[in-house]
């Protein structure tokens, strides 16, 4: 009996490694199209460059080192990755290797594991300004995460004529994980700071590669999980009194979050923010949002959720946010039977071949869905939504759909492929 079990385990392990190695060597890059990808998932006409910027937000509250209700101050560093339309010679390969880690720097049970993965962009390529300035998209990862968590989407959108800026939220990445209080306070503040900085760097007198390239007056925020939490607040949804109380208990009395609470002038919408894409936004089940705060969200918003989300919640979580945002023109795309991971890249192929711990695998993967399939569907719908909101493109047919995808083939989907999805739409 023991020999049979051992043999079965060995065969299973060999099959897993064989599959993983084949996956690594297949040439598939995150964001590439599967045969059943919907129409707008295809890349756009622009080739894509990528550069890294190191920004510093001066004189910010250092909530991690604040004590007894007295806030400490520090200069907050933020690394961002910028994808943009680029001029690349036809004979030059549009290829990059990103360096990433999985794990958590503050959890001994989840040691940092470095890995690399490829993308379809070229490092430091000259910018293509022929059709600029381009709309700005600011991308915010979850807790934990990094600026490389959604490269399938950031590269894809840059190829369609956007400047895409993804933030490494300090104290909230795999490499520098720290108190959750920093994430609670800084997400919306980081978004707004980066908006201001990219606007400044986009001015013609800046003499940077972004000079004359970006139209920050035409901006959308894209956030996943805690990134969605921050994006909603940056767009006018105020935090609840309960959220402020929760934050104060966590930090020993800090009142810093009050500035982003419902009714405070700092939650007034920045007119440059024209749209939001919120993947699995966190907080409703924890009382972070209430009816009054959600009324402050007035920009068009595209929510994406899994019907079995076990982190942000669905009925009492993401769907409740969608239902409560009464003043916004809003959509809710639901992956039936998906959990929380409706936004990130697939599990790292290189790490799979090395034997990825289950806990790390489940930071990326969906048990009932192929993550690559989710990526293609996200590319399609985000392209349609942002094309309408920021570019005035005639993409409405891709969003005017029968609510249940099982009942009719959705526009833009190949026959027999629009299954397991729901799309709700509500207007103010």
C-alpha cells in the first residue's frame, strides 16, 4: 500500500514538473492571446517602451513609526514603471525580462523567492510622440504585490496609446512588506502624488522622456484589491468613521486617515481623474465604506470581481460597493466561481518548474479559471471601457450585453466562448 502511494506521488510530481517545464519553454508571454481571446484583447498598433522612475514624496506621515497619537514624518520613496508608445526599429525585438520576487519580507514562513519573466516591451526605447499626448493610466497593486503584477495589462494598454504608470507602493510590496496601516493610509495618497508628478514630468519644459508625451488631464486609475480601495478613495469615495476608528486602533491613536474621510475637503474629486477600473476592491465587509462615502464616487467605474471572492467578499463586499455607488455610471463584471485573483499575471512559470509552494501559487491562480483566459478577458473589457471614457471611441457595443453570458454570445467573443460571466450596468 505504501509503495503504491509513493509511486502515485512520484508520477504526480513528475507530471507537474514536466507540465511546468513545457509551460516555461512554450514561448508564451503573459498577455499573449489564447485562441479563444475576445476581440479587443489584441494588442494595439503601437510598439511599447518601458522605463523606471524613482520618485520621492516629501514630508509624508510615517505611520509605522508614529507613537501615542503623534505622527512621525519622512520622505516617502516610490518606484514606478512606465510603459508608453515607442519608436522601435522593425528588426529590433520588443522583448524585456522583468526581475521579481514572490513571498513576503515580513513572514518567515514565506521566504522571498526571486524569479524572472518576460514581457513584450523594450527597455528605454525612444518615445513615439506622433499621436501624443496620450491619456494617463495609474496602476496600483494589491497587498502584497508590486508594479509588475499586471504586466499583461500594462503592456497591452500602452500598445493602444496610453501612458501606463504602475506604482511600487512602499511598505506594501513583496520586498518591503510592513504594517498594514501604511497601506490603509497611503494608497490614495500615492495615486494622487504620482498623478501630480507625471503631470509635472509630462510638461514640455521637463526635458524628460515624458515631455509632451502625457495628458494627465485625461487620467484613469486602475487598482487591484488594496489598489482598488485606494483608487476609489482617490476618486472621491470617502472612508467611513469606522475605518478611521479601525486605523486609529491599529496605529495607537493616529488620526491621519481622517483627512480622507467622508465630508473632508481632501476627498473632493480631482477633475483630472475621468474613470476608475477597480479589480476586487477591498474594505466593504470591514466597514471601510458606508452609504454616505460611496455617494462621493461620481466618475464612471468598471468593477471586476469573482463571485466567490474570499478576501474582499462578493455579495457583502464588491457587489455591495457597486450597488452603493449610486452617483456613478458603473459596471460590474463577475467571473462566476472565481475567488480574489481576477487581476494579476498567471503564476510564475519559472517558479512553477522549481516547485512553487501552494500558498504562493494561490496568490496568482484561480482554482476554477485559467488565469491566462482571465487576462485576455480583462484586456478586452478594460480596452472597451477606457476607450469610451478617455478616447471617445465607439466601443459601446462591447458593453451593451445580455447580463448572463451563458444566455447569448457576447459581442466581441467567439462562438461558444462567452460563458461563466455576468456584466451588470447601473446609471446614476
